[in-house]
């Protein structure tokens, strides 16, 4: 919205030149100077939209390995010049739930919110969002980003062993590393496919293990898994999966187009 405020003599009698217009989203008055004829006309532009914003770019949660849920609180502010009404709050994932402490936020008001993240089997970095529907015409949806950093306790590399149909049934190896603060022992390994054999050995007690996997043949497509059991005190780390597969090679790869 532009409000004409005053006029003053212009330096040029012919130029019509916008001199300066500050960004409206700052919430500060913006100045537009236009020279026309013998006078320059000044308008002050005031922001006509609100902006809901948290006090950080993304809300981060850092649970412990044994946690089943992570809780956090955060603050937000209406940086605009009109009230904003919260109509609905939705999450991009059923694992994340958020609540705000009020339904209407006036200009300049600060509010607070809480969020709960159900960790389940998540490990590593997880990025989710909460979508807040408002009644404001220029900000109908306010997106709040969340980052969950779940400590990695077990690394399996590679997670999937792969052969192509027709390949030599060579032995392939995956390595299991216990990278958490406390050591864990691999206690048992089993296969979901009788046609795939394996053996495993301890490299470093409580820390590193090696599993060697060999298919009887690669004549047909096959999918399966290795079931790994540990002596972890944390239930979700007591059982892990590694995978193996035999796939048909893509046609382009067969022709040598793909390395």
C-alpha cells in the first residue's frame, strides 16, 4: 500500500525515475521517490502482509540412541502488521506432531510451540516439516522445518550385496561396525534364502564383523536378507537386516552403454 506523504522541488524537470524502494517483508517503511516535472513525489510504502517465523531456520532435535521419542519447544513471532489466525496444523509425517500455544497472533507478538518426534526405527539425519494453514492472504501456508539427528549405532556396508543374472557366483563381503559409545557383539546371522550361503567372523570384539555371502548360482532373479542379532541393550538395535539381490542387468548396460 503506497501513501503519498509530501512533495519537494525536483532537481530535474523531465526525469521520471524511481530512486529507492525498500523490501516490504522487512516490515519497515519503504521509500519511493519519483521525479516528475518540477516536483518530486515521495511515497512511503508500508507492509500489507504478516509473516509468521520461528527464531531459527530449522528446529533441530538430538535424541540419545535409546530414546523412543524426542520432545522440543520453540518460539515464533508475527513480524507483520496485522493479526494472523492459525486454521490448521498438519505434518509431513505421522511420526511428527506439533502444537502452538495460541490460535491468533497479533502484530509483533511472540508465541511458543512444542513438537514430538516418534523415533521408531529412524537413524541418522531425518528432515520433516510441519505445515500451518493461516488466514493471511499472502502467507496461507507457513512451513516449519524440523531436523532429527538420531545417533548411528550400527553401520552395515554395503547394506545390499548385488549380483547380475548370469554373473559368476562370487563371494561378496559386507562389514558390520558397532560405532556407538558402547561396544556390541554380533551374536547370530541367518539367511532368508537357503540358496545363499554365508559365514561370518569377528574382526574386533564388540566393534567390527565381516560377513561373506555366496549365492549357489545367479541364473534367476533373487531377493533376500541376512538377519543379524546383537547383544545390544537397546531393543531396536538387537535385530538388524542386510540384503542381497540378483537382478537382470539393464539392457543398456548389457550393450556396454552403462559401466
